[in-house]
């Protein structure tokens, strides 16, 4: 339990299956540099790297920021002040769709952590959202393994101000790094193929 609480403090959200190795899902992608791992990875072609300042300012300029986005923005600023390493990629045509990578403390993952991690996450983090009229429904929680990674996937439907947004968190251990990938998307795209970037060294 202490290990789970430590992960939540660091990442602050963010059954076993084998990932299928298929290059087809990389056809509509571009290489992007993930600086904190010093690794080039494939991300959707419509996404670009951005800074926290540009990301938040673009929301203010282009649309009314909803309560869910306001909370997420505040967490990003808090993480930056605390020196947490993270990188943001957002969709050029819809800034509400984003993929955020965040480095955490190395923690070996296994299937037994899925259920307790979900429970701690929902009780200590997501339950706070109800104060702002945000509701959530868990759609998926599972353990995923590949040759060089172990991951926990948790997916939610978030309802805020009467609109649905889908948020998926991947907690990933790769080599001796543990990091989260948080995908926020209005069209229910969770981009699980991104995990394949870490299937080989």
C-alpha cells in the first residue's frame, strides 16, 4: 500500500494481456523525442510537442476552460513547481486532446497491483472531482505485458459540464524507469499502440 501511495503522490493522476506487435498502427504517425528517456517514439501524426505555458494559454484563448481542464492545468503547474519531469503533446486541431508523459520513481509493476492501485486512485484523487460537479465511470482496468514493459491501463469516461471526455492512464515500467502516459481525448481514442514504442530497446 505504501508503494501505491508513493506512486500516486508522484504521478498524481494519473487481468493480463499481451500486446500484439503490428507496424500498421504506426502508418499515421511521426517520430517525436521523449526527452526524459532520450528516446524517439511514434505518436499520432496530428499531435505536436508543446510547453505547459503554451498548452494552458491556448485553452484560455480558444475555448472556455471547463472545470476538468482547470483541475488538470493546476496539477501541471504544481508538478512543474515541484521539479517533476513531464512532456506534453496535443492535437493541432483540438487542444483538448492531449498525451502527457510524466516520469515517476522506478517501481516494478505486476498484475497484483492493478486492483489496489485503482482503489487508491479513485478514493484519494478522483473522488475529489465530485466537488466540482465532475463525474466519472471506469471503463477498463487491466495489466499489459510485452517483451520489455509492464503496464497498468485504467480508462475512464469523464463527464464535466454535460460533456464527455475519455481519459486513459498507462502506468509503465520500462528498463529501470516508471512513468505515466495520460491520454485525454474527446473521441474515445486511447492510443494503446503508443506502448509498442517501448517493446524493444
